[in-house]
C-alpha cells in the first residue's frame, strides 16, 4: 500500500511512494518448454533453452524481491515486461486444452493486500509488472535529497517516469486485465489514472521547490503552484468516486486533499504578492480570503493527515492572514476599493512544467531477440493488424449504440415524457435537487417553526435588558451611599467619587444598551419579514410537497371520448421504445463478449493460406451483430416519429402546454420560498448567537460590579470609623489613614506622607483596585480585575452588505499581559464584532468559527440584511 515519506529537504513537505504488488510463485519454464516441444520440435526447445532459463530467472527474481537497489529493481521489471510482450505473441496462455493451460498468475492488491486476482492469461501479469514499475519509480523519487537543486530535479524526473508507467498501464494493460477474468482495483483504469495524476503532482511540486529556491517572481511561482494543486485535485476527484472511494485509507485521502488545498492557497498567496506590487488591492484581498477559506475548510476533514503537513498549512495560513490584514488596512486607509466576491474572480493561471514520460520506447520489445525463431514476424504483425480491425469494428458499433441512446433521451425530454403520463396518473414528482431542499426545510421545522425561534430571540433580549437594569441599579445605589457620606463628612471624606471609578463600567453598560437597541431593531425587521413572506413560505408546510403541484386533469368536455385511447397508444409506444433500449444494451454486451473470446493467434500460426482471407472470415461474425444494431436503430427512429405524433395529440387534448407553464411557475414559487426561509433562518440563528454571547459579557460585567460594590462597602465602614475617631479627637495626629483611601488613581493626588507617618500606621489597608506594586497613574480608572474574561474569537462573520449584530465579546477584551493604566480598563467596542470586514461569499465554505444555518442560502446574508 502507499506510504508517506518525508523528503530530506523539508520535514513538512512530505510525498508519497507506492509499495509494490506481491505475487506467488509461478512455474514458467516447464509449461513453455513442453508447448514448444509439442507444437514445434524437441530441437526447437533445446535451441531456446537459454531464453527459457532467462525468463525463469526474471520471474524468480521478481518473486523473491531480494531488496536490491531501486534502480536494479527498475531494470528487472523493464526487462521482464519486454519478455512478457514476446511471450504473449508466441505462447497462448489460457485454460484451453490446446494452449499453455497450467500457468496461473496470482497477484495481491497493493492497497488491500487481502484481495487478490488469479488469471490464466498474461494480461494480469503485464498489468502487475507495469504497476510495480511505477511504484519503484516513485520510490526512486524519494531517494534523492530534495534539499539540493540536483536532488529536486532528479526527483521530478523519477516521478515523471512513475506517471508514465501508470499511464501506460491505464492505456495498454488495465482493460485487457479486467476482460481476462477480473483483476484487483489497483491495476484498474481508474486507479492507474489517479496514480498518474498523483505522480505528476509530486513532479510539479519538485519543480515548484526549485522555482522558489531560484527566487523566481511571485507570478511564475503562482502559476507553477496552481498546477501542482490542479494535479492533486484531479487525483482527489478520482479518489472520491467508485471504485476508489472505498479502497484507500482515510489518512491517504487526507494527504492528497490537504496537498490540493495547500498548493491552491500557496498559489493565491504568491499571486497576491504580484497583485500587491501592481496596487490591485481589492483582488489581493479577495484572493487571500479565498485561500483562508479553503485552508479553514480543509482542516475540518484533515483526520489522519501527517502532522508535518498540517504544520506546513498552518505556517502558510499565518503568512496569508498577515498579508490579508495589511491589505485590508491599506484599502481602508488609502485605496477604498470595492472587494469583489471570490466567486466572481477568474481562475488562477496555471502552467505545467511536467508531463508523463512516454514509456512506449522504454518498454519496446521489437528489438529483443528472445524467442525470435519461434514465431515469424509476419504472424505477429498480422495478429496486430487483425486486432486493430476488430477494435475498429467494435468502436464504430459502440458509438452508434451510444448515439442512439442519447438521441432517445433528448427527444423524450423535449416531449416531456414520461413525466406528463405520470402526472396524469397522479404520480407527481419534483426535480431531485428541489425535493431534497424541501425535505431539509421540513425536517428543520419549516416556516411554522419560525415563531418559536422568534420567541427565543425575544426572551433572550428581555433577559439581557433585565440584567443591564440590575447592574445600573446596583451602581446607582453605591453612588448614592457615597454621596451621602460625602455630604455628611465633607472634606474628611477623602476617597474618590463613585462616578470617577465607574466611568469605564458605565460606558460599557451604555454600549451594551445601545447594542441591544440596535439588535431589537434587527429583530423587528426579521419579524416583519416573517409576516410579509408567510404566504410565500406556507407552501413549504404542504405534506407531501407534491400536493402543491398543479394537476394534469382530463378535459371537462370530450367530443369523441378518445382520451383513453390516445393515452393507451402513447404508453404502448413508450414500452416498445424501452424494449429497443434493452436490446441495444444486449448487443453491446455481445460485442464485448465476442472480442473477449476471440483468439486468432493459433489460427495465424497454423494458417497456410492468405491472412486476408482468414481476416474476412473472422470479421464476418461481427457483421451479423452490426446488422442487428442497424435494424435496432432504424426501428427506434420510426418509433420516435410515431411517439412524436401521439404526443402531439396527447398535448392538444390535455392542454399540456398550460400544465407545464403552471408546473414551472410552481417550481419557481417553491424555490423562492426556500430561499426566503433560508435567509430568515440564517438571520435568526445569528441573532440567537449574538444574544447568548452578549449575555456572557453582561454576566462578566455584573460580577465585576458586585465585587466593586463589595469592596467599596468594606472601605466605607473602615473610613467611617477613622473619620469618626478624628472628629472625636482620638487619633488626630494620624493622617495617614485618610491618605490610605487615596490609593485610587485620581488626578493631582500624590502621597505626601513622610516615612515616619507611614511607619506609625500599622493597620493594613485594602488596595482599592490599585495593586501596591503598580505606580499611580493620574486621571484613569482602576485596572481590570483578575477575573476578566479572556478574548475569544468571533462566532460568526457578517457580510458587509448587512448591519451586523454588535458583538459584546469585544468589550471583554482586556489585557492580562500588562497593567498599563495609560489605557482605559475596558478599551471599548474595538473587537472583531464591531465594524468587522465580513468575509465575502465564494466558492469555499465558511471558516470553522462560523456556525452556519442548517440551510445556507445561495449567498451569505447577515442578520441585519434588509428584509
């Protein structure tokens, strides 16, 4: 099976090598020698003794796999394949009693070693050898040191050769191996094609590494990188469909997927550098956003991927985000360009520096001398010419069959058959995609469930408003008590006023209140949208949805009562057309089976007459099937003309044109309802996320206010006692108690007490929001408490076309790394939720921190989208 291996140049830039297929021991020498002695002569067998021994040694070395150097293994596989080409034209290996029928080739799947295939023909053997040749070339590619220019160049050449071997397997051996009695998936056409694209991707990737090392321009690097990504994407596409989608480990597929994303993002990054130099800032931002979106989405399905590859993607993401932030700032300050949607951008340019090696010359056996005396060249050439004639006949007839089937499909679709017949019988059907969308809406609750979600919005908004009122009342109560004592004790009440210390908290509460007001307006717009479009969306509550479709009814009045006869004749013709289609499928199978059993080689070797006469006789058996195909196609053409006339009568009687217009109108209504439902659903979900996040922020502030009030109450009691003692003359010389309350950072207040006064007061004093190790900074409020919430990322993005919910989390962003009191304790609305540049919609899904609605609309819409 495949295994990832790290290049010596970069531990993060790993590549894949393929393990060889395993086989079992096969005895070739004795069966082939017996065949020569029986069909030719013992003397001929003695003359070919050296060739037979050489072939035997090739197969023995292949079975033992003594782990030679990869280059030696490559030479062995190439020599053995050439020998097999010579054996194929001279020894008929098959179960036939007159052939070499004691040889069975058995090979195990390279990716699923428990699966194996065994055939009594040489096609599986040739396909397996070609696969192993490509695998060895891939292993050779990993032996080079890609930390050097030459190492990367040689690695690229090895991967190109591997791609050539897999391409040769796909084009020349895979199909024959499958016809010969079944083969494993790894030597099939699909797998060979996928491995070719994978090897080309790694070859182009090596070229890209050299391009970067040479310091080429960003534009050149972007084109080469994009082509790397395209090759990986082609390989991934093959891996995601049958039969390969169930044949490879998830980690193996994750590697290819992440490579495709990595080099797409790399191309966007390099291309954006060139755009920045040209001052095309808007497109630069769009390209970088597209790259970030692709990377973020790929990490969701990166299970089983190597850590080195994930690390490479993360490092690239850091660079992209840095450049994106820089470009956005420059655009906001200088260029003020409108950023296009990523989906509107043209594809990134790509340029391929590699192509599969042509292996026909490398594997050409025409100059080999092995078994040269056994079969005349004329017989081998005649066999090749006959095979080409058969292939041409089969290809021509298969194309005719396919064209006939396609013509039938198109003509029936133009006549809206058999859908109109089904509609008349009450079997209404929606287009598959539209039906799936409706079912998804209904599963989520449908339009009828929107009211409950709107009530959730109201409840959450009310809870947040009540919490704000409670906090405001708490601070007002503390301020009144402070003012009361200040009026009672006058200048002896020296601690700062409450309004000075709570300014930042009050500002935050005001901003919370403003954001709640703004959110309430958005909630109102949503509710209005639900009311205004309830009639439109009500169609989605129909169960089944087909009941909303118009019906194709019989005419109210009939002049000759022939409706049933017209419908019956049309249905009968459709059944006949279906029968003709089944016959065509059977004729195509007959052609394939006839070719599979066609073995003219023994006849060529023993024929004493003209090859042309033999060819005409053998080809004539295909002519009978060709005539049947022609008759089938002609009958179909006549039947289609008949169906056209019958359908015209049917359409006129049942007013089919009006029905189709009504049905299309209904389809459009359903699509519009789905789009509006998704839009409203998305807005409600964003509102719910906003209120939940805001509630966390308000709860945090409420806790801070509680702690503040508690601390002020403790200070109040202590200061009251001190002032009362001073007024009573009990401790009139101790002035430092009053100074203890000046630890608040107030403008113009400095500690003027002497060291002797400080030593005289032995009572401990509360810090009152001023840590003792920090210097007093005049004119600012207290630093944030230790329980401030850490900064968290935004739970969703809002497109710039809509007014976003103001995000409360931004108000919690407090610095725990330093205590610089020169900045407000609560920096205000400056987080990613306030005037954030929203991500543009495009071909890539949202980032992982965006929580999508269950039914994403065709274009991303913010909660504040104008209804």
